C-alpha cells in the first residue's frame, strides 16, 4: 500500500512539473494583464486570464513569446515546474521605432533622408474597407480619387495633373515586385484592401533607385509572413448602394515556412446610374526559409474585375440629378472588364553577415475590355520582368557604409484593337496595333555615417525606355507601319543629408531629380492618332524636413520646392477624346506636416488609448511659361490641385474592446481648367467607424463594426475631369452612406 501511495505522489509530482506557469504583469502598475498571447515556434499555445496567469502543458523547456497590442513583445526561455513572473512594458510607438525599407535599406523613419509616409494596417481598419481611398487621404501630400467604385487615381504632390483616369506618374510596387507596367500604367483596382497590410509612400522624385516617376513611389506589402502562425478567418460586410463584401482566408505553417491564401468578393450597385462593380480576388503567398542563408517568397494574384463608368456631368446636369450617368453611358454600356494574373518568385541569399542579394522575377497577363461612349477597346497583354539588388555593409574611414546596387527590367506586349460601339457591342474594327513597351534601369546608392549622428546619401539611376506601335489595321486609310520612340537615356541623381539631434529628433535635406516618360495611353489615343513626339517630363526637387518622435508626441514636417519641365497636361476634343500635350513648366512649392499625440495610453485602465492627430497639406503650385495657342496661362494655379487640405483624426479604444474612429477632412477649392475659370467648391468630409473587438480563449478573435461615410451629407466630387469639352467637370461622390460587418478568426 505504501508503495502504491508513493507511486501516486510521484505521478502527481511529475504531472505538476510537466506544466509551464507564467504570470504576466504590467511593468509600471504591477497589475495583472489579461489576453496576453503566448506562442512558441510560431504556434499559439495559450493566453492569460483575468489574473494574468498562463498555464501550458509541456515537459520540456520552451522559448515562449508573449504578445499583446500596446505592449512590447517579450521572449523568455521557461522551464516546466516553476512559476515565472514576466513584466511587459507599454509600447510607445514613435517615429524612431517605425522601421521602413523605402530605399532598399531597412532603417527607422527617423533616419530616412526623404519624405516617407507609412500607411499601416490600423489606418486601413479605421475606415470602410471596401476602398483604399480614405486611409491614404489622411496622409499629408497624398490624395486618392475614386470617380466610380474601383476607378482609382493617385495624386502625390499634384501628380494627377496628367491622369484623366487610372494611375500615372507614380511607380507602384507590391511585395517588392514592380506592379506598374513598363508602359507607365498601374491597375491598382485589381487589389483588394485585404491584399495590403501596409504601404510606404516616397513623395516626389526622391525614389531614384526605383527609376522613372516624378510623382513618387508606393510600396505595398501584403499580409504578414505565414510562418508566424496557423489560422483561418472570415469577414463579411454590407453597406448602402447594394454593397456586399466577404473574405475567406487561411494561413498555414509548414516547417520553417508556410503559405497564406485568401479569396475576396465585393459587389456594389453604386451611388450613380451605371456605376456598379463586381470584383473577385484570389491571392496565394508562400514563404520558405530554406536555411540561414536562403529565403524564397512566392505570390500569385488572380483578379476578375468588372465596373461601370458613369461619366462626368456638367453643372446643369449635376444640379438636376447628381445620380444620373452622362448621356450615352448607359446605352453604350460604358464600362471596364479586366481579368489579370500576376505571379512572382523572390529569392534572398545572404553571402555573409555583410553581403546579400535579393532578386524577384514576375510575369503577368491581362485581358481588358472597355466599351466607351465613342468606341470599344479590347486589349490582350503579357508582361514580364524582374528586379535584383545587392547590399553590402562595410566601413569607410572607420565609419559605417552601406552600398546598394542593382537593376530592374520590364517589358510588355499587347494586342490592342479599337472598334466602333453600337449599343454596347463591338462593331467594325477602326484600328488595331501590336504594342511593346520596355523600361529598365541600373541603380546605385551609398549611405555613409560620416559621424555617429550624421548620414550622407548619394544615389543614382541610369534609365532607358522605349515604346513601339506596330499598326496592323487603319480603317481610315492611314499608314499601317511600325513606329518606335526610344527616349534618350536619362541619369537621375539624388543627394541627401540626415542629422540626428538625439535618438528622438532630427533633420534632413535632399536634392533629387526625376523624369516621367509618357505612357502608351498618352501616345496612342482612342481616336487613333499617335503622339510619338510627346516628351518626357523632367523635374528637380529641393526638400528639407524635421522629425520628432518622443513619448506620446510625433511630429513630421516637410517643405519642398519642385520645378517640372515639359509638364504633360490633358484636354478633351469635341468628340470627347482625352488628349495630351507638353505645357512648358510648373512651379511647385509646398508644406506638409503631420502631428500625432496620445492623450491617454494605459492598457490597465478603462480607456486604453485616446489619440488625436492632424495632417496639413499646403500645395501652392502654379504654371510657369505655359502658352496654349493665344492664351498665356503662366502664373495660373495648377489644375486639379487643392492648395490647402486639413485632416483631423480621433481614435478611442477601451478595455471591454469598444472603439471609435472619427475623421474630418477639409479640402480647399480646386481649379478644374488651366484658365482657372472653373473651380470645385471647398468641402468638409466626415467619416466615423465604431466597433467592438475581443480575443477569446486566446484562439478566437471577433470584431463587429459599423460606420458612416460623408456623415454631414456633403455635396462634392471625389475626382473631377480636367479641361473637359462641354463643361463635363463633375463626378459626384456618394451622399451619406452606412456600412457594417463582422470579422472572425480562429488561431490553431
């Protein structure tokens, strides 16, 4: 009997020792913290209860990672059988702690020698996730317009001047892969908000290592590394004007890597007549850590997009009924149908602790159909390219030196046909071309820490590009021949300085040049003419900035002067076809500032976060030496640019999980023609989102939310036509509209 009792006691003792016990406390208040997630090797194990206690069944010691939003991540090796008390320190997010890789060089935002804006996952989640617009528009110097659902136009420091539709003069990357085609166009609407975790925006021509683009560079990054954990998730959202959206996702760890996949479907009837949209997006990503030296990342994006184009209205039509479509749009089924596949393969190799290479290859296909009031366009395209970058960390005169060098190459082949449009059906072919666009460049960048707090940057890229139009059919009797435009090689330099007063504040200054060749859509117009004499825009930018990030306060202030020559502007002929021309030069002076302050930040109080923020954009842009026929527009305000924009944000988060996000945006009047005779009135836009989000048993995440856009029912256009024929300037934006939804995730 004694032997049996001894055996029982030994068994109980063994079982009690086969458990890891943790108590988590706030480092300042010494109070227990609930819902702290514990994981090991990327796999979730348990979460803390109301007493801050975590129990994990294990007979072996584990390297435990403890995480909770609002606190610094803590990692400890813990042995079973003993109670370990872990203190978590509140995370104070400031500019010195935000790491960006904007210039192929991971550094804190405080160390970046250019105006760089970060759009985080939290920024996307503050708004209606059916659109990218509002999250980017809270940032100084950036404006995204959406003239119809999924019809995006990006403006960085006034760069939408030459963009009647789509994205021009801005280079976009997705997971370090060129998403902008070599013909200069970017189908940003093929992506859903869920395909983007965060974005880094380089404003102006500072991104010389990314080649062409006076407007700027947008680096988009998709959801986190799938090797960080396993789980499934589902989202569902509904809203006014027939909007429905749902998403299904899965993330699975496989060895030292893993994959993540998601499918999103979004549909809407639209606020205006002929403004419905239907988009399905499938994304599959893989990450494989082959060894300490090698990593492979793969991406596959399949997108099927259909959206209608309501067209612009004149002032009388706007006053009569802002929901109506432009006459003829419905009858001719003015719309876009686009199916695209985008696949990439990336490889990272570390030759040593100081030398590495990152190479990415991609290919894409595109099937595009665009019935319009005046014609019917069909395009079938294929493209491929790649980017490689070598990084070396060494010393020069005993000071840290980082050298980055590499190259990028892209080419696209497109069969393009333009037909007559009879009641929305393609009729007789008017003209047909085989198009080829090629773009490539070499880049070099050196970052030298001349002093411990003083960094010098010199960057250079050597660029070449060409457009080729091989006319196969011309029903008007014009020549059917091959025409090529090769742009002269252009060298784009950048010189920058960064001085740190302390780890929390610093200044920078830069001089950078840029260029933007015309796109294929600007050279080959919908009327059939070819404008191969169109010159590339060339610009020179001077910039100085100051950053402060300490405690609860963040401040980012930038002033710049940008001079652009051979500016490409738009006009519309009597048939309604958008055409392009070089218009002398522009003079662009600007101030951009963002201030954020945390009024309350306490993870153990009822109100855990109360933050306010404001962003001001002052763009004082004018034409310089702009003569059009007998009219001299020199000195006029730059078309399509608001001189003053002010955004104010308020964010509240509570311990039960309730949150409020409030945003007010003021946009000053906008000149809509080069003569400055027509302006869009200034407007105030108010958006709000409320919700509740909690984690249960450490494995379930649940969120319910509702929101309202344009709370004050403002009348405005989120994107206007510039210099249109017949006074068709206005693209009315939706009136007050509501949305709501739920999100569920299960981590296993």
